[in-house]
């Protein structure tokens, strides 16, 4: 019973991910992995969703859990998961394509590829964002914005030429909701409202229900009433 419910919520999460409603996809996928802890496709898709939001340590945790479980997963569970995916996930695109590829690739768990990439990304971002946070704490907003534009806007494009998630090229680091929200806030602090709104419009196109982005957009409009 709980296994069927887990796959039901997995498919809801997959459907939401297809339409770029990542926030609600995460809600459904979180239920899926609680109901069936060894639902590897759900863990992997959950990691991809957190990756899109820019929550890289959480994505790393999901993929580490997936790999740990896959070492001892029951073959019947894998067969059941594949049959549900094949029946419900035809004509998937972007995030959905990668989830389907993952489930069909068992027992070769693609989470190992994701982990290699996300660990590079975590180091890349943390090394740079720490300095930006220090500047913000010191209220040096202009300098913080210059650092963000220099270190991320330029270097992220260069980085993407080398580091992308295998078979999931739409999940590039410059399509990162957290960074877009962060840059938008810095634009607002520097009184560059139009640029802030453009950053948040891009973020909301990646996750249509993101509560932080929606809050920032609403604040930007209310501030100029």
C-alpha cells in the first residue's frame, strides 16, 4: 500500500517538475521517499530539484542516500519502480527525461555522476559567496554586487563549459534560483529595481512557485507604489 502511494507521489513530483513547479515537486517527492525509503528514482529526482533551487548540500544528501540504498535494493522493488515510471512518464522533457533515464539505468545509479558534479559546484560557490556575505554584513553593497557580477556572471559561464550534470544539461549552475534571488536582492540594495526584477523573473521561470522569489517581486512592486 505505502509502496503504491510512494510511486503516486513520485509521479506527482515528476509532473510538477515538468512544468517547472519545483517547490511543489519537492513537496510531493519528500512524501514519496518517506513512504518508501528505497524509492531511488524519487531520491534522485528530489536531488535534481534541490539542485535547481541552488540548495546544493541538500541535493548532495539526496544523492548520497540514493547511492547508499542502491547497494542493497531489492530487485523486485526496482522492477516495480520501472513499471510505474514507464506507464506514467511517456514524452517527458528536461527534468523528467533525466528521471526516466535514471530509473531505466538501474542498478547503475546515475546519482554517482550527480555527486561528482555537485561537489565541484558546492566548492565553487562557497569559495565566492563567503566574501560576498562579508561585504553585505559590512553594508558594502556596491562592492558586493561587483563581486557577484564578476565572479558568478562571468565565471559561471566558463564553468558550465566544463562542468554540467551528465544527461541533464538544463541543470546548469547559472540557472540557479538561489543565486538569482541573491543577485536580485543586491540590485535592490543598489537601487537597480529593473535589474532586480529581471533576475527574479528568471528565477520564477525556473520555479514558478518559489516563495522567496514571489516575496521579493511583491516587495519590489509595493516599494514603488
